[in-house]
C-alpha cells in the first residue's frame, strides 16, 4: 500500500475491510416477527443492521456475529445459528 | 462496497473497524458521533479505540481524526482548538475520546491543565476499567476486587485492593461547566448528554461505562445486559453536574444486589469461589449503596432539587 504524505487516510475506508469473515454465528432476522422498533440498528457496534423501506437487513459483509442484536430484540425476531463456512 | 448494497451513509463511524465482537466502546463511539454531528475534530490517545480504528488505509472515522501519544490527549486537543481559532474556523468543535488509562492515570496532568485553562474541548473517557489494549493491566479506574493482569486474583490475592478513583468529582472541582456519566446500556441518554455538553463552551467531561466482553470475561451478546446491571446495582451511578452541582440523576428502576452484576464477569469470579468472598461482596455492596445514597438514585432518597429522569 502506498503511504501518502503525512500518512493521511480517507474517512470511511474501513468499509474495504470485511469483518464478516470473523463471524462464527450468524444472526437470522425474521421479518414475520419483527416489530420494527429499531433496537437492533441502534445496538450493533458494527453498524451492520440497516433499514431499507420497511425491512430490516443484516449486512453479513460486516456483521461479526456478536449476538447483541438478538439478545436485545424485544420480539425475539433474531436467532443465532452456527455459521457454515 | 457491500455486496448487498447496504448503506453506511447515515454513519460517521462506519463498519469495518476491528474492535472485538460486541465491544461496548465501539458502540459508544458510534453514538457519540451521532450526537456531535460531522463538524467535529476527534483527538484520540493510544488505547483500544486508536488501535481498532487505525490500521493504515482503513479508517472508520468520517470526521477528521488525529492520534498522538498516550499521555498528551488533552494538550493535543488544546492545540487543535488554538489552530481552529487562528484560522477562524468557528463552526468546528473539538472532541477528545480517551481510555481510562490515559484519562485517569497517564494523561491526567495534561487533562488537569486543559480543565484549569478552560479550553473549549469536550473530553470523553470511554472507561473500560483497565488498560485493555495492552492486555488488561490495572488502572485507577479499575473497580475494587477486579482481577487484572498486574494484580491477578490468586491464592493470596483478591485482585485490585483499591476502589475506583472518583474522577468526575475531581474534574468538577476544576470549576468546569459540565460533567456527566453515561453508560452504553442507555444509548439515548448517552446521546442526550453529548448533545448537551456540545451546547456549552469551555472544558467539559463525560465518562462512559464501556463494557468490554473480551477482558471483563462475558459473552459478546451481554454487552448491554452487563452495563445495565452496573447501573441498576448502583455500581455505575449516572448523573450530570452543572457548575459543580449534581443537577440530574438517572433513577434506578429496580435495585439489584451487586452479586447480580459481579457474577456476570470472569474478572470477579474469584470472590465467589473464595471462602472469604462474602466480605468482599459486602464491601462492594456498601460502595454501591453509598453511590445510591450520595446521588439519590432511588426515588425515595432523591434530593429535593434534583430533577428526575427516567
Ligand atoms: C507512555 C506510554 N506508556 C505505555 C504505552 C503502552 N500502551 C498503549 S495502549 C495502553 C493501554 C491503554 O489503556 P486505556 O487508556 O485504558 O485504553 P483502553 O486500551 O483500555 O481502551 C498502554 C499501556 C504507551 N503507548 N505509551
Ligand atoms: S430489534 Fe427485533 S423487533 Fe426491533 S427492529 Fe430489530 S428485529 Fe425488529
Ligand atoms: S450479531 Fe452483532 S455485529 Fe452482527 S448484526 Fe447483530 S449486533 Fe451487529
Ligand atoms: S479489548 Fe475490550 S474495549 Fe478493547 S476492543 Fe476488545 S472489547 Fe473493545
Ligand atoms: Mg481502558
């Protein structure tokens, strides 16, 4: 990698590093049970839950599988399953 | 970037950072930036936050960010404030975010100077109660009887023997306009305090209890649960101080015994296996009770003038 003068790095470039490869458990979000409360979006330390229209989507490119969203979901709409590599 | 074309557009602290699974500190920082908005320059001393956000070429920060030494965060922040002033850049503000090791211990002289001068900096301590980036050595923020790598629990050791330094009080004694404590368990409250602090000028301080699954020793899905129990037991009092007076506290909804907090974490495991453990638990319970009394955390003991917040 080329080092710029002052070693300045552009903001947001960490998106080029996919932390999803760290995951050993995968959160599965069931929209049938979801109450659209937004808790999972708020509590994800990796900004990996997004809202698209009315649907909540987990971004497996970055989700590390910590399980926080599932633990905090008040509707039990997120379950953790073993990751198949 | 993402194969599903999902957007990080709303975020100033984006995906791809390298904090551990379920890291409370990374969650705190994400919400700090939501509250400050984009017109800030962030200053970060050495520690986990610096390390997990600065592999060369991969920055999650969508605001200007500078890393420097472990011990000089506040002095660097002061310098950035001076530079902004010289350039007449009035819309940009400075926020320093440091760990407890740098804030409570090694950068404390620098911090005290910044507070005494009243420099226009919001200093936030993301407190995980030890020097995590180097493996979990004790700091003056580590709680009493926690096992750390420099005072590990063992046959003849109960872990750290001193209680946590009361830094918010020491900071308030400098005569600064705003001091607050927050927790990752209550993210809206955290954001509200950051926004409020940004409304003041001069030196301001917020201390955020930042639960750390990796070193405290709990499963990564329990980050908020452990933080909540800290607050609900009285171990982590949440309050605001304006001009040296406690003006708001977050009430405990349902008080839990400190055991309910301690038993969630491996760093306190020894006090449950040790025969003398009862005594240590009682000591910790007494500390929690004195927090509850001092800040009026239960409804019936609330000081008359303190505003109640849910
Ligand atoms: C003067 C100096 N001493 C020691 C270190 C090594 N060091 C780097 S990070 C760190 C611990 C940081 O602890 P803390 O401030 O609590 O942040 P955390 O990693 O816990 O977030 C230490 C001791 C250093 N970088 N500089
Ligand atoms: S936390 Fe649960 S109920 Fe709330 S939006 Fe997420 S999946 Fe839906
Ligand atoms: S498992 Fe953890 S990283 Fe993945 S979406 Fe849920 S909270 Fe985010
Ligand atoms: S050691 Fe703790 S604070 Fe540091 S990145 Fe890991 S979980 Fe976060
Ligand atoms: Mg620390």
